[in-house]
C-alpha cells in the first residue's frame, strides 16, 4: 500500500467522523432519538482514522513528530465531544462548532507540519 492509498482511506475516515457529527446536529435536542447509525459513523470514522493514520505514518516513515501526536490528541477530543453531547453535558450545536475548529486545526497540522 502506498502513502496515497493510506491518505485516501484516511480522508474517508474524516468524512465518516463528520457525518457522525452532522447526524448529531440533525437530531438536535432530542437525545432519545440518537440512533446507532450516527454513533456508528462517528466510531467507524475514528477507527478508520486511527488505522490509516498509523499506516500512513509507517509508509511515509514520519516517526512521531509533534504534529502527529497533537493530531492523535485532537482526534481523541472528538470522541469526548460526542460523548459529552450524548450525556447532555454539551449542546450539539456547540459541539459541531468545536469539531469544525478542531478539524481546521488538524488540516493545518497535516498541511504545514509546524513541529
């Protein structure tokens, strides 16, 4: 598998992750309706991101620079955002805004590799 394949599947994981957050936003304030499909997209997206991220790291021989470690921490934050919304600790709209900001930061880290 080449780095291009790993990056392609990594992007599919990102799409799945944000489909999960979009579904969470569409459900709105009615937490009793949060279904397995929304949670499945979110979980599958994170799993795909984790697996393909390590594949890309291995194929690209990146090692563990700071930007990769920061990406891992930010993706874990996405897990906690989803859980906090499901447990009514955080408003869904706020979580979607936070997830968009986290996504922008992750894209910046991937593109410019600042550290």
